[in-house]
């Protein structure tokens, strides 16, 4: 009986009360004019008498590790950073300091939260941390839900600290982050931030371009909702302003083929889409003009994907991960360029072949 009672009591030893902890859930990193790091942390307040749900701590330091240590000087309790859910980094930091040197302490510390979401902010971190969340959950929860819903709705990619580490050491892909911005005193998904192998910010993809990137990455959840403006002159708009067709992609079949011709990598990307028409603002009969509509939609999708690929090749970036296909199917040629895959990818020929099949035109046919 004594032994069994001791087993039940053992869990009570060494306990920490929540109101005695400074539980850091969101970290934000900016940079000052003299090159110092401006580090913020969002800490939930558990005291009943507190009016604010979140307390913002702010320190300046020469490194991320030093900044985390300085939080002890401002905190009211024991600082706990192992539960960090979001790491928000300003664009200025990624342009001047880079990503991977900054996160070195995260990768080395066994108590760090490698599952934390990584985000790049177009605004200053002070603006992000002081966003009005009175009618929303805690700032950390609000950020996490925003980032994940943005990925679910195909408005942006999704990257954690662990995933960024893998992207850095995987030679066949270049890193990417979710990008957020301020709008009407609230945070919005801006698209995707493109990072080079050295960890520096290079360019961005907007929300529409991010959809194409996610499709190319094969990282989508169906249905995918899209709208295209018909450039084909044979389709006349129902009004002067719009020639749009909206649809949802209910299924996608992928087939990627890799080859090397005359020393140049070639990727043939085949997509077979099954779509449901949700809005037609052109003068067309979806039954009689079905084949013509399918071909026109496929052509617009091809143009959008090719534009994204051209943008990536211009900057010698491969967030799609086609380098992994090059290694798998053309290993000998890959070994010659693996240490500078971005340059080799910029010279590669990428052919995109979308096929569209309309499986539904809606519930009303007349």
C-alpha cells in the first residue's frame, strides 16, 4: 500500500505553477539601424486579475541566444522557450543577417521547439506584436491559425523550423517561408518568401503564384478553388469588365519525367485535372463548348505555371524540389552540379503539360 501511494504522489514533485512561468509562445526578430537584433516575445498571462491576455517582452542583443537569455531580466517568472509555436522574422533581418545563422541556436538546443512555424513579416516586428487581437484568441494562437489556414486554402506554403533545417541541407531544393503583412490593423497572408541557399531573402510569390507553387510541389489538398480570366478572343464576356471562369480542382494526377539532353536537364511535368465549374462569366455553353472550355482553361493554367517557373529560374531558386528528381533519375549528371543546383536549374528546360476534364457544370443545366 505504501509503495502504490508513493507512485501516485511522485508526479507532484518538482511541479511548476503556470502563473509562476513565463511561457514564450511567439518569438519575433527584427534589426535596428546599427545592426543589433530587436527581439520580441509574446507571453500569455494566466493571472485572473490581468486585463491583457498577452504580455510583450522586448530586448536588444547581438545574437538570438543572447537575446533569449536577456528575457530573464524582464520576465516575472522562470522563462520557458521549449513551447514556442511561431517564429516571426522581419524581411530586413533575412536581407541582412540571413536565416540559418539566426536559427543556429534553435537547431542546436535540444529543448528548442523545432515544430515552431517560421514566418517572414513585411512589417516591423513591433507592428506584428502589437496587432489588435481583442476580438481574437491569444496572439500566438491567432498567428498559428492564420498560417495553417493560409496553407490549407493554398494561399501560401507551410514551413517549420525543422523543415527549414531539412531544406537547408537538402541540395535538391531551396528554402521558402510563409509571408505575412498588415492590412486594416490585422495580419494577412501575403504569399511565399523565397530564400536562397545562404539563407537570404531573394523574392516573393503572391497568393495566386503560391497556388501554382503548391501544385508544382504536389502539396495541395482538394478541392482547390481557382479563377482564370479568359484571354481567348473567341470567348466573349457577359459584360465589359469580366471574362472570368471559376472552378474547383477536385482531383489531380501527377507524372514527372526527368531526362538530360545535350548536358541540359529537362523536366516534363504532366498534370491531369478533374474540375467542377462554379462560375462562368463568358458567353459559352458548358455542354456544347465543353472541349473548347477545357482546352482554354488548360492553356491559362499552363501560362500561370510557366510564369512561376520562369521567375524561379531567373533567381536560381528551386523551391519545387526538382533537384530531388534530378538526383533520383539522372544521378551521374546530378553529381556534377549538386553543389550549385540553383544555377543548373536556371538552365534546365521545364515543360508543363496540363490536361483538364470538366466533370461537373453545376446543379442547373439550363
